[in-house]
C-alpha cells in the first residue's frame, strides 16, 4: 500500500475513491469544516468544491492510500484541530484543556468496500500520526467509536474504532457518551 498527502496532483485518486456520492452522502469529508446549514446549502457539489479549494490552498486535509494495483483503497482526514470549526461545538470532541496549539485531529476514515477488514484503517492512522508530527503536531487526537466488540456497519465507523486507536498507542482521555471517546497520542 502507498499512502500520500492529498494534493492537487493526487486529487484524482480521492475522486475515484469517493465516487459520485462523495464518500458518505455527498459529505466529501467536509462535515468538520462547516455548520449543518452550510452542509445542506452546499450539497455534494459544493462540499466537493470546498474540499478541493482547501487542497489547492495548501491547507493540510488528509492522506489517500492506493493498493498494489494503484487503485484507491482508503482515506484519512488529519489536520490541525483549530482548522475544524465543528470540533469546538461538539460534545464528543470538546477540548480537555485550553492549549490547542499544535494539536492535530484525525476525524474521518473512508475505506473502499473491497478493502475493508484488511487493516487499511490502521495503516492510515499510522501514516496520519507521522504526517501530523512531521508538520509540528505536539499531540494527535481522535474521536473514535467504542464498538464494545459488536459488529458495526461502515457508516457507523468513519471516526475509526477505539481499539484501532489504542492499538496504535493512543491513550483514552475520556469517554464521551455510551459509545464514543476522545483519545490522544503525545510524543
């Protein structure tokens, strides 16, 4: 597997991975950048353009993975926490301290249906941590789902699983509701 930063050059890989539906219901992995009203107003085409404009501006947004055949297999959104406006307003991701300088967030995963259950998410998480650290991250946070060992559909797991994050060395900072958590990896 090859994992690379999403740039204007690699944009076609993401387009192929997300397909005409923009990953999850036309989101184009922009949910954390905007409000519900903005999401509705933009629709799939507007969300796609929002993400593309961020990529063109050079703002870090995430990484894409391709398999041995150069076909896209996965995506992870990773960027400075302060760039995700919605994280400041959601209880699941509410900050645990006041200093958010150099805190990066892993917010979303999208694994192609043909590549699921093969460890792609774990590889993407590993690369996301490396990428964040290479760009000055003091810590990396995630907001995963605690499945409690139960099988969940892919639509419920786009934040990643608690087990995947803890297996990668993240520490549980706080449980957030019955099935969500805030996790953090320090240097």
